[in-house]
C-alpha cells in the first residue's frame, strides 16, 4: 500500500522544441532569409511559434497549450500563476512545476509518473532527465531515510562573488559595531 509521502522520486524533464508545438494566435509575417525569393504578391506568414519572437508569443502560446493539456489530463493548478500543478489519483500524487519548457516532478508513484511522461510525449517530444539534483540553479538534496529534502543556492552565491571579484572577501557576522546609531 502506498502512502501519500512525496518525493519517493523527483525528476526533471525537458520538452524538445516546445515552442514549435504551439500555434500562433496573431498574424506574424516573416522577412525571408537571403537566397529565398517570394513569388510576386506572396508573403511568408508564421503558423507555429518560434523561440525568441519579439512578440513573446512563443512562451505564451506554449504555456497555454501545455496548461490546456495538463487540465485535460486531470492536473489541478496550485496558486494563481498556473505553473505548479497537482495530479491526485487515489493515494498517488504527482506535483509538477513548469518553467518555460522545463518541468520538475515529485511523486510517490513511479508507475504513474512513467505513464504521465509517456502520455505527454505523445503531445510533445521530451527527454526525461531522470533524478533531479539541480533545477534552475537550485541544488536539491534528498535524504529519504530521514524524510528530509534540502534546497541550496551555494553555487549561485559563489558565482556572484566570483563575478564581482569578491572570492577573497573575509566574512564577518556584522559589518559594523552592534547598536550603532546612524544619523
């Protein structure tokens, strides 16, 4: 019998060519690259979204498409921004969070997760990146024995210090004497 304890598995996936899956809902005409000559009186109109469109249509169109699919599949949005979803099937749960074309999942049912990935891959080509240790610059460490998950941004802090030439700076607990009054 499965419990509702999450994070027996946490996984990441990437949707390949996500923006190419979504239709464009506005008229966008293209300037053809050198070497292509349009027929007189003809133009090139974009039918599918492309990464990097100035109109920002690509991410919005992709998000609308994946959100519609998630709701149809049975996921419910968590919060107002519709980037985090929950699928609850009896005692099995999948929590999923999306960032552009990347997703991270936590589940207590490996079989349900695998079926979800299989079903999603029918809609969009994706790559299962397996057990997730890093996501959007955050390190994820899991200790199942002690039921503990730790999120850290140590590497990000080191990168910021290096960027600003402060890797040799000496840390102190407070930058000035305690109880100092500023005027």
